[in-house]
C-alpha cells in the first residue's frame, strides 16, 4: 500500500467524519508519523496497543566479508529501528500462535 492509497482508504472509512478532505486526512497521517519518529528518536520506543512496538536499537561494529572478493571489511556501528508486532496483529494476519498437538 502506498501513502496515496492509505490516505484514500482512511478518507473513505466510516469513522472519518463526512466532509473531511483528503488533504486534511493527509495532514493527520503526516503528523502522526512525524510524532512516531520523534518518539522513537527521543524515547527510543513507540508503542501502539494492538499493533506493535517500534524500538531504537544500536548495532555494534563488526567484521564482514565483501561477497564479490571475499575480502574482510569493517562494518561501522549503526542505529536502526526494530518492530515487534502485538499478538492482536499477529492473530489478525493469521500468523499468531498455533496450538500444536502432541
């Protein structure tokens, strides 16, 4: 789904008030994602119940290999974002915990 498709889908839902323009919906979506980014950067996490949690994670420097030459290379440490889906999201998309029969 693209950003434009998301805006279209949100604008068309029954929970959005009639008369709210797509431009207004876009502004709300943009503001939401900006606040999420700020929260992840400042507080190192953003949690949305029923959806999941985004966490800021520091990756240590390490030694890797150039796949073309096999030569060892140094990979710098970096900061990245991880996402852990909530159980409700896992269940919704059908990848939730399954009961195994023994």
